[in-house]
C-alpha cells in the first residue's frame, strides 16, 4: 500500500470513473478497474514481446483483459522496383495470435472500429492524439527501453550504445497527449539499472532481446496490480550513472542517414567501429576525375563501406610511405605472396582501418581493392614512381580524402 498525499478522491474519479479507491487509516489500497479492452499500437520485435505477454495474460485472466486489438503501420515497398512489401513484424505476430489488426499510416480521419478502454503504444512511431487517448477510459501507457528522462526519442537503444553506457533499464510511462516520452512515470528499473552484457560488442538486437521481456513483464505487472491508475508514485530519481549524467537529459532522436556518414576529421577509430557495430555500414562521398568537353572535372560519388576493422600495415610497406596521408584518404596496399591487396585508411587519431568491401554508387558490392581500382578511386600512376620502385609493389592513394 502507498500513502496518498494531496490528491482528492473526487478528482481521480472524474478522470477515471471506474476506479474504486478504498481508504483505510490514510492509506490507499489497490485500485480496481473493469476488464480492459486494449488498443495495442506497435511495430517491431520489442513491441511484439509486450503483445505476446498481454495475450498470454488475456488467455489466463479474461476478467482482467477482455480483448486486444492491434494497430500497426502498413507495409512499406522496398527493393528494386519497389516490388517487395516489407510488413512490420508485429503484424505477423498478431495474425499468429488471431488478434484483429488495423493498419494505419496516420490517425487523421481514423476512428477505432471497436470500443477500447486502454491504449498501449510500444515502439509505434506515431503520436497517439488526444482524441484517441481521451476516448480511452484509462488513458494510455508506453513501454520505453531507457531510464527516462535520458534517451527520450525514437531510437533509445541505438543512442544508449552510442553513448557508451554500461547500464540501462526500462520505463513504463503514461502517454502524453502532445509529446513523445513526457508522460508520468508509472514504473522504472530500480536504481543501479541493468548491466549491458559485453557493452563493447553489444548490438542493438542484443540489447533489444535483453530489454523486451523485461519491459513486457513490467507492463503486465502494472496491469495486474493496477499501478497504471493514479495516483502514481514518482520514480524519476534514478541514481544510475550519476557521474555520466549531465544537467540536461540525453536525447535519442530517430537515426538518419547522416548518423552513418563518416567524419574523418573528428571521429577516431573506436568511434567509427562503434557506429558500424550499432548502425551498420557507413558511407562517404569520394571525388573522381571525369573528362568532358569542358575539360577534366571532379565528380562526387557515394561509397558505402563494409567490414571496417582495425589493421596493421603489410610488412612490405614502410609506414613512412603513407603516413603523410590525410585522415579519410583510401590507400590501396599491394598484394604479397601471402596476402591479397587491401584498402586501408588513416583515422584522425592516427590508427589504421581496413575496408573489406565497398559499394560504389551505381555498381554492385565488390572486394574493396577491386572496387577502388575499377572506379578509379585511387591514382593509377603513383606520384613518385622512380623513387618508390615498381608500380605493383607500392601503395596507391586517392587524389583527395573521402568526405
């Protein structure tokens, strides 16, 4: 039982007419509610875990959860010619569980076809508007995979790992009618948080698999205990990582293409490798010289880099021959009797990265050495051939750094 201060019973009952509070000696016992008709809004594997947990509780206790309707975004066309429709994962889960599915790309003009008493949105991507929330007898809930207020936004898992955090957690909050992740906190991982396993190698999928069942359990426990009904106990004083927290909470906006654009002038080796692990393949713009009627001009083309890893130079290549290259300048190292040709690049902290494969704009993916030669991304004629010796035995560099 929890002490209730400064909240009047009539004000609670006006907002939640089916809540019945029993007061004894200044304490409030558990609130009661009618069987829930849930409108569940979700999309991905993280939200699917919560949906499965709610469904199991619905089967076990229909007097607690009487129905679940699923709202998801329509499938998106993808691939060459946009001929393939990629459905959101939760649609298949809902169909497997024989739950009704409603596909919408906007709430504008949409009316739920069934009565509902509670909205639950997990990794949905659309703000549930006030008219939908106000029509729900018990408002709305959201499971968020971070320790709010840190990492508000659409990509909390990505930004938790990008920030180098060693601990994390889950927050259950009410749905705010006008802003993402600004509801009242209903429940949260206790102080100390959850250790991120192998934080230096952990991927977004690893973290999702860790937190999804924890969030699902927190959601079901809240519904069973009716803790999602007011008054809420404030749980915003998490002491986790005080030494790493700033006065302003860290944000977690959606990942954009620019987040994978390598900034050679400021990103060191570890930052580049971390982003590749968390966000996937990285990219740059490369300059190539093209001859036309106006003479030779430089054209920028996009290059996508795969399989970046720390590397040592070939024993046959003295560092002095390439150490004056700017960060981001690709260097084609010659093949030896025991190793194939490879492409390396200096980072701003003077470390060396090897690139395994490259997609040059307009071309298929290829071995990095073949890709840079075919697209003429390195100088075919070395600048000092007489000094360096036979062309096949020397490193070839690009005329300018990638940017």
